C-alpha cells in the first residue's frame, strides 16, 4: 500500500490550498485516512481525520472552521481543503491510512505507532 500526498506550496496568509492523498493498493476496502503535520522543533500533530465511510471526521482545534476533509472513494483519494491559512499552518503534511478510524485516533493520541509515512508535502505560509 502506498500513499502519495501532494498539493503543498507557498502561499500568503489568508490564502488556500487543497492537499490530496492518493492511497493505492487496498482493493475494495476504503481505509480511514488522516492528515498529520510536522513542524520543525515540534511534535507531530493530527490535523484532520476521516473515517472509512466519510461519516466521521475530526479536526484539530487549531484548524476548525478553516480546513475541510473529504474523500472520493472511487478515486482512492482524500482531500484536505485549507482556507484562511496562517503562518502557524506551515509544516510538512503527511497522510496515513488505517483499516479503522479508531486506529487513527490512537495514532493521533500517541498510543499507536505508525510506520508507513510517505514523503509528505510541504506547506509554507508567508505572513
């Protein structure tokens, strides 16, 4: 199973980006997908998660009301639309896939180690 995150870039504060995470190799199952970000010198943060069906989502308090996660299972893709971007949103964004949403929650909370991080996509927000 491979994950490919893309869509990052350099934008000014207040701008928008849409990240894409394409998950290949999981057949007919739709995995739960999460977006995590890593900022230099800080611990990784679970930014947004979406369940297998898309019916359950999670947003970190820092991005609520600004970010929207969605999925297109026919395209094996999960999107993260990021609006009203702030310099604090700068970081490398990674996506992770698990069979169940509860596993993503455990990764978010540091109870489960995830060993399949992909390359990530760099988001840089200028002030």
